[in-house]
C-alpha cells in the first residue's frame, strides 16, 4: 500500500507537499504514510482515492485494476 501511494504521486508528478495540502495534513505526516511509519486513516484513503480517481482497493493493493467500480 505504501509503495502504491508513492507511485501514484510520482506518476502524477506531484511532491509530497502538494499531496499533503490536498489531504489537509503536513508533509511530514504524508511522508510517514508513504514510508509505512504511520497507518493511513480511512478518511485519508477515501481522499486519496478521489484525488487520484482510483479505487480504495487499488490503493490497498487488493487489486491491480485502478478503476473505480460503478
């Protein structure tokens, strides 16, 4: 999961600071999510899913299909 959110961020050419701003958290907190040093709260997972237009299952690495189910 942690690698996936880093890969999504990098694929979108964003900095940790830019993503943290979208999530209303500090860059350090977001960095801890990417490093697996802090569990990602459900509300943050939902925000990341909406921000990147991918499913929560994709972020959690339960699927390799990024599409959101309709």
